[in-house]
């Protein structure tokens, strides 16, 4: 939580807002995650393992958008909805698997 607050505090500074806006102009076709990755790289928002702190950055960017400092691209999917993925062909029938399991009664 502390790192997330630091990200929000850093991005709320006027110079940082201007830099984020410049990044968005530089990469006009970038989606939200791509923008967050660029912002993380620019501001060195990384965790102890060196991974981008994307979730905290996205949350701070959405907050900046709500306050009117920038306009993010539309989300690719609706929040809370998972995209269904289907296999290209049916799954093969199992080989070497027995029939139905026998009913097991519990002893009390």
C-alpha cells in the first residue's frame, strides 16, 4: 500500500502529469497497460524483484483521469468480466481411464 501511495503522490506532481501526457502523445496507439508500463519504466516504479508496479500505476492513472488531468484510452474489456477463450477443436477423449467411480460410503 505504501508503494501505491508513493506512485500516486509522484504522478500527482505537475511535472509528472506533463511527462505522462507527453508519453501518451508519443505512443498514441498504446492501451492502458502499455501506458502504465511506459510510466513505470520512466519513473522506475518497480518492486524488489524489478517487476513493474503496474496495478498501482494503473490505479494512479485512473485517479488522474477522474480528476481531469488526462484521458486514458477506453478499456479493452469491461471491468469484472472475463473474456471467454475457446479451444480451436474439441478435446480428445481420455485414454486409459476407467469407468465411473464406485460409490463410496462413509463409515461413522
